[in-house]
C-alpha cells in the first residue's frame, strides 16, 4: 500500500518537500494556515543552491520568468568607504548570483508545479492544531478550517510550520536557544536610478543597516538591539528617519516617505535548533527545526536544502508505505553539519560585528574585512554564501522515471 504524507506549513521547506514527494508519486497534503502566500518583508533571496534545485526540477525557466533582480556582489560600507565583501561571479555554478524573488511568487510557483500531480493536495486556511498519536508514533494531524475541526491521518507527518511551530510544541520538542543580540526593523524607501547599484551592509559605530536594491525601491533592514523596538517607537519616527539619513546620506531627502511605524515590519531574531528533529512518524525541517539568524540571508536556502535532503531519503520508502525511524535520523544527520556550521558563522558575525556596532564601540576601522587579495578567502566566502555547506541535489525520480 502506498504511504501518505501530511506537511504542516506552506513555507519554502514545506512547499518544496510537497512538490518533491508529489513528483515521486507519494500522496501528499500540504496544510497552510494563511489564505495566500503574501508576506511582506520575508526572506526573498534565492541563492545559487536553490536556483540549482529549481533547475534540477525543470523549473528554472519559470523562476526566470518571475519578476526579480540578480545580484552578484555584496558590499560593506563603513565610514571609511565601501569595499566589496564577496562576489559570486567566480562561483562554479550555472547560477553565480542571488535572485531577489518575492517569496509569495516563489511559493506560488512551487505549489502550482506541485498541483500538476493529481496526488498533491494543498489546503489553504487550514491551521494545524495538534498531532494524532497512537502507540507512541505520530499518525497525522488535527487541523482547523472555516468548516471546523478535522483529522488527517498519514504515514508520515512533517512539521515545516516555521519558527513558532505548533507541530514541534505538540510533539514536545523544544529548541535550544543560541541567542541573538539584535532584532531587525524592515521598511522601504524609493530608489533613484542613480543610486548605488548593489546590495550593501552599512556599518558605523552605533548603527547598522542592510540595503537591498529592489529596482524601484530600497528594502531596508535597520538593526536594533534585542527587544528595543518599543523604545525605538517611543522615540518617534523622526528619530528613525534621522538615523537612516545619518547612515545612508543619499536617502536623506527621501526619509519623509516613511510615514510612521505602520510602514515597518519587525523581525524578532531567533537562532536556535532542535537536538532531535524526529519522532516515530514525524520529521521537523526548516525553521521549525532550526531558526536561522538573518545574517547571510540563508534561511530560505537551508529550508529548501532540508526539503531536498528529506525527499532524497524518504520518498521511496514512503511510497512503499513505511518510513523507519532510522531514515528520519539519517535526514537529521545529513542536515546537522550545514545547520551547525552556518549558525556558528552567524554567531561569529553577531558577536564580532553586530554586537560591538550596536553598542557604539564598533570603530569602523577595526571591522575585520576579509583580505581581498587572498583568493582562497574569496573562494570560500563565495561557496559558503552561494552554495552553503553540503549542497543537496535532487535524487528523487517520478515513479518509473
Ligand atoms: C522579516 C524576515 C526577513 C527574512 N529575510 C531573509 C532573507 O533575506 N533571506 C533568507 O534566506 N531568509 C530570510 N528570512 C528567513 C526565512 O524567511 C526563513 O528562514 C524561511 O522562510 C524558513 O522557511 P520555512 O519553510 O522553514 O518556514 P516559514 O517560511 O516560516 O514557513 C512556515 C509556514 O507555515 C505556516 N504555518 C505556521 N503555523 C502553521 C500551522 N499551525 N498550520 C499550518 N500552517 C502553519 C506559516 O504561515 C508559513 O507559511 C527572513 C525571515 C523574516 C521573518
């Protein structure tokens, strides 16, 4: 008898896993609590590793057709001037750039591709509220939609419901917090064609911003000390406008476009991971297994890589009707090194760069910029940002394929 899979959460991890399993002939139901995929100020960065996965799935042309902007270089701008931090141009990949694609477009694309398989079902406005448990194993989920409460039984349940995971809570899994010194305030300001071209990190003693070129506007991330958003609000929008103008003077004439705090989104940064990503009949992936810091902007890519690794291991046994717990352990073993190494690197940047800058002690001249003359440093940085640790490749096949 063919096995079934229920996935909680239609973010990058859940949507990509749903597509991969459906393509492999597994009966999949993906449950998403929102009515659409519209989210402003979410991760919009598709790195070369994710673009490669989309290529392997035969979806590269569809990604290319989405509205997006490609960036090959990331810059660091201190009070002493701008230096290129990393360039992806020399990366050995068909896709040596980061594509800024609105996350809802990406998720629509992936779920539309999944819907081409009759064995894929997407339930929107369906919120998972708990797990069905029998004989010590997860056997599916309970969920709520407009028509009431329901149960959905499955051979395998996947928790891909993000950093506030309900599935994780229901399974009694608790992530270990690794700490983050900052939160991030997101907003946008108009972009002029004559502005700086590439995405950059602006750092100065007492201030830190990331500016992402979205063609007609700048997507701006203003970094604040952890928990300081209420304080920022109390100081008023004029204070925020003045900080932006001080850090990025070419935006000074445009800060008035930021009308108030209704125009901003806040990311309460978390960095954590589960010790154990599975239980019998249950697997956790993506942010639900390991919330990533926004440093390097790789959260989506790790989520997608988890989905590919999981599908590679479980698709065949799932189709055959049984996924032993050793295989779930194998998925965690495969994805733990990339998660841990990336989180250590994020912690390093948080502690060495962000914390001192926020404390006002990060004298720009003391910022450790990698020596650009050393090709090995450039190449390692390119591979780390572009492809990540242990990049995954799609090994699943359509039945009979
Ligand atoms: C403001 C912001 C900016 C970011 N910037 C970047 C960036 O530039 N680059 C980058 O790579 N990453 C970025 N990230 C991180 C990135 O968005 C996440 O790491 C990535 O989306 C994780 O994917 P996921 O599928 O694991 O979880 P999520 O994207 O969180 O998806 C989880 C999904 O589950 C749904 N859900 C939650 N609970 C339930 C439930 N009970 N039942 C059903 N559905 C449920 C949610 O609605 C959501 O659709 C950012 C995150 C935020 C919040």
